[in-house]
C-alpha cells in the first residue's frame, strides 16, 4: 500500500445529518441540514429549507417533528441554503484542506446533500466520497449491520442516549460516537463482551 504524499491536503471530517420529507431526493424534499466538525463539534451549521416538492411521507415528518407548513413560510430558499452550507464548509477547510462527509448510514444523508448541491450549486464540495460510521462500527465491534444500529451502539459509546432528530444535535452526537469509537480502536479492537471483534 502506497503512503499518501507528505504534501497531500489534510482531511477535515464533517459530520452531517439531514431530515427529509421521504426516502429519496428524486421525489422528496430535503428539510434540514445539520453539520459539525468531528473534532471540533462546537463549529456547527444548521439550516431549515423551504420544500421544493410536495410529496410527503407522514412517518418521515413525524420522526423529524418539522412542520411542512412552517417550512413553506420560513424555510430558506434551497439555492441559498446550499450556498450557505458550501460557504461554511469552505470556512472549515482553510488552506486547501479537504472536507470528508461523515454520516451514520451515510448513503442516505449523502444522496440528499449531493443531489441538492448539484442541483442548486452545480458542484458538491464533498466530492463523491463519504465515510460511514455504521460500517466503521461493524469493523470495530464485529457486529452485523442490523446489530450496529444506533440503539445498540448508544449504550456503549453515547451513555445510552438516542438521537434527537434535530439535524445539528444528531450531527454532534454522530461526531461524539465516532470519536469514542476511534478512541476504542486505538486501545485495540474488542466488542462489548470483551472478546476480540469478529469472534
């Protein structure tokens, strides 16, 4: 394996969480974005967006607690919201540093963010890559995909608390989860029973 060049741009891990009106950006609106720097969670970003399409899955709205009617009145224009998010990412990655999208089940959040960046900004500051905390948890603990759920991981790494479904608070909890798992990885990879992962 070839080592990265010494002059390669440093990565800045950015934890991102979204709330949406449904399961796919092709048919459902992105409603809120929360983000923070994984190693500096006080550096955060939050925006609520005006829905740009009408389809709604009631269960998705129930989870987020957001109101479509309120967002229609007070949500940011999507183009403005994505421009503001991009500007914040640029601010967090000075000197040519590279932002790396971090999420829990990152594929879901990344597809909405990537779609909205491309549609409204014409570019995605995160590029085509993302880091999935859930996959990292599987490798660290030896758990299955199903058992690497936040409900199962929270007692080990988040003092038992669950996500609030406020996008910024969830992004910060994700960052804390990743920091705790990285610390565990530095101590040696073991599952919660004390045995080597994967046994």
